[in-house]
């Protein structure tokens, strides 16, 4: 089932790419979101061609990493608490969910102790009432400038979690806003910034996100089926 689902998602990705009005230079990449799914399903997905997995919680990811290791690349897509930064820096190649200077400072400190440059995305909150995580548009430029002073961090783009609207088309203007914001922030002249990724789009809305310029989509249900919480 995973193999067929994956194929179906990849076909939809290609269709959406053909319709895409904007495209970023970095090619579109699928992140298979494996939270709440067992390692057996992850193994199956890896065999079917998945190369990047997304996890929400550090502890769960650590347990799986102990089994699966570096067969696949690991991205952290969920909220990160400062007391979990150490294991997070140890295993994730990209952290999508940085939304405060305090968190970035801790990441840089840990990364420095491990001789690593941690790649991160900044999570943006366009719709304040829909999510408690993410930085507001107004505060974003100053946050980027402040993070730029940290030695062991490389900022690579923006991440957005769209609200769960019943009418999927309602998210399109938000994705458009994110693309615009991404382009604006690209112009900031900062040294620890290598703008590459716009992470947006989940099972319910990834084709629209791709059409609006996303190059990093995070799909769970569409590949693995519904999660049992
Ligand atoms: C769970 C999750 C996803 C995947 O959601 P699906 O609807 O299962 O595709 C994507 N991004 C984030 C941040 C998530 O927490």
C-alpha cells in the first residue's frame, strides 16, 4: 500500500509542478512524515524510494533513529523545546521549526560543541489564531538579523503550516503570501543565510502549495494512511 500511495503522491507532485506559476531553483523534494508510524512502515517506505523522513517529536525520532540510522535523512518538522536541542542537533539535518532567538541560540551553542553547522528553517505564523507556533511577519526580518549573529547556524528558508480549512482553496492566498515573504527575505544581506527551501504543503494541500512555489512538501497521511493517536 505504501508503495502505491507514494507513486500516487509523486504523480500529483509532477502534475502540480507542471501547473506551478513560480518555481524555486532547488528541486521539489518530498518529506515522508512518519510520526506515529512504526519503524516497519518506515523501512517499507525507504525501500519504496523515500529518502527524507519528517518527525514531530525528538524522543520518538530518537527511538526510530536507533533502529534505522542514516539510511534516510531526518528532518524535524514539529515544535522544538530547548531541553531537546541536544539530541535534535545530533540527528536532524534540517530543523524546520525555529521560531525564536532563544531557541536558535541554544541550537547554535549545541551545534558549536559538536562542530556542526545546523541548517534550519524559520517557521512563520501567518494566521495568528490558527497556530501558537511560528514568528509573525512583522517580527521576521529582525529575527533573521539576530540569528545571523550566531556562529553555527545556517538559515535556509521558511516553513509554514496552513490552517485546516474545509475548502482547500482557501489556503492558496496564504501560500502566495509565503512565497512573496520568502522572496523578500531572500533580499536581506546576511552571512549565515543560504536561501533554498520553502517548506509548505501537507497531504490535504500539497498540490496547491507546489503550484504556489513550495519546494519542500511534508506528506504523512497520503503515504501511510491515517494515524492512530
Ligand atoms: C503531521 C504533520 C505533517 C503531515 O500531515 P499529513 O496531513 O499527515 O500529511 C506535515 N507537517 C507538520 C508540521 C506536521 O505536524
